[in-house]
C-alpha cells in the first residue's frame, strides 16, 4: 500500500472518531420526535443553526464532542444564536430533562471546534 493511501485512510478514520453530534428531543428522557440532529467533524468553526420547524419544542438533548476536546456548543432562545443562552458545555453532556425555566425555549444551536 502506498504511503499516501495509508495517510488518507488514517485521516478519514480520525475524522469519524473525532466527530461531534448534537441531538435534541421533543420530550424528556430522549423520547418523542427529534427536534434537531446535527453532526460534523472536528473542524466546525462558529456554526449557528436555527431550529425552525421545531422552535421552542426541545425538552431533552445529548451533546457528544467526540475526541475533539476543543468542541463546544451553546443553545439560544432566539434565532441566529441570539437571546438568552439556555445551555452550554465544552464536555459531552446528556440532559434528560431541561430545567422548567428553559424547557421548550431553544431556537438555535451554536457549535464551535477550534
């Protein structure tokens, strides 16, 4: 096998392993319809995603940053990653029930991986 082929395969495997995922559900305990699902590799820079169809419906979520220790997320109450910040983390995090104060308020998701 050529060296460039080996390098390409290793790079592809690393990208998959370091990928991040954010999943939000309508109901608590990761139940009900999906409100949002986004994933990416470890090279995302200032991604803002509006939750248009399911605005103000999220009651639980899971953030998985993969092996990339420099990925973080934030949830906002308004579109375009504005308004109140409802949640944020640099670590992987599963929230079975969003607090009563912030339940059904998420309107946008911001992800950044340095």
